C-alpha cells in the first residue's frame, strides 16, 4: 500500500489535490453550511466591498437584506466599533469627537465612506447624516435572523485622540496635526481573533438566535502601509484574517455555539488558474484591473456555491430588489 493510499483512506475525495477541479467554476469547493436561509429571513450585512457581492447574490434570490445605509467596513475593528455605536454598548455613541476637521472648515468622517471625497459642510451635517444610520444598524442587529460579515483588511488606522479604529485613512494634506493624531499598524492574528469573537458575542447578546456567515474578501490591497511590497502585504493580511476566522469559529463551536459558518469565497477566487475573475475597468484596452471581481464570475462561481449551501429550496427563477433601507 502506497503512502498516498494510506493517507487517502477514509478521506473525502476533495481532500486530495486534483487538476480536474480547475475545470469547475467554483473549483468544486463547497460551503459547509450548518443552516439554510429562507425567504422569511432578514440578513444584516457588513464588511468590505466584497460583502456587496454577497448582497447581490441575496438580492438575486429575493432575500431581504440590508447594510443599514452604511458603506464598506474593511476590518473586524471597524465592524465591531460600528456595532458598539449602533447598540449603544456602555453608552458609546458616534459623536463630533470622531470626526476630522479639514482645512477650509469642512468635516470628514473616517469611519464611513459617505461623502469621502468632499466631506461635510459642518460637523452637525455629518452627525445628522450618520447617527440615524448607526441607530438603524443597532435595530437591525437586534432583529435580523442572519448576519453576513466579510473581512478585508488587517492593516488598521487608529485615532489616537479617541482610541478607536478608523475605517480608512483620513486625507493627509487636509487634516491638521495628522501625524500626531493618526497612525496605522498591522494588527495581529490574536487581535483579529479577539475582535471576531467579540463581534459574534455582542450580536448574540442582543439577538441569541442570530445565525452567522463569515468570509474573507479575495480582493487584494490597493496599497500597503505596513509592508514594502503590496503583494507581500496582501498575503500577510489575508493569511492573518483567514487563520483568525478559522480559530475564532473553531473555539466558539467547541464552546457549544452553533450556526457559525465560514463561506469559502476567498478560496474560490484566489485558487483560480485562468484569467476569468477580475473585472474589466479599462474599456479602451479591455484589460482587467486584477482587483475587482467580474459580475459574470460572481454569477458562475460565487452565486452557485452560496445558493447550494444556504439557499436550497428558495425560488430562483424570479426575484425583486429587496435591499431594505
């Protein structure tokens, strides 16, 4: 008996490398789903830009979902901070101190991408825009039956004045005392694992029956602030997030938690061997940008994998837009 045969005994076929799998759009990777989503469910989504693609899948299947009018959330730290503000944990609220006053008197919100290019005319305008959204996020966290979270970054910017994580870097040339107030660092596996556990713990403290699907965004970094090479920074960051998610979920399950799933969108995208993944962003050349995922790839690979795992029995032939405000 060969070593290969001994290793293969009792193991599923998918545990062995096979070149034949590269002929399948989803590489034959299946979601290990512990529950199903039904048309009666309401799904709260948060995360990086790839979370929007999961939202597209939900919408195409007629499943009610919402991002609570919040834009992308790139790290576990900013997701947890948003939930804490929305739920009013320990009296926390999004306030004027979390904004950045820019040269010329305008105000910038580094915790959301609303008005990211020009900012707000006043701090009051920013608060009037964003505070109701956090309130809505808190309401949805208490009422949603499913939570979908996609993590994108482990490099995190911090506001030293408030001690909270930012969602993205403030504009360097327009913010006074930028270097004194803001900094960036590569967060660790242990820190991300803790944040993930706190996110799930917080959600289930207000909504004990909430089911959870988590994933890692396959989209590479546009720039790295912590590594000299963006490819190295991407590899380190994605490995950090993927391993932190794996250990956080394994630990929670070992403690008796149920309905906590990982959806393998990261693996389905990053192990592709053909140029079928990335979106054309330059019509004049037809060249892909090698960063954003093509709509047809989501349709051919991501959507079927998600549907097969979580939307079995849902009518897919027709749907209506059901992205809840």
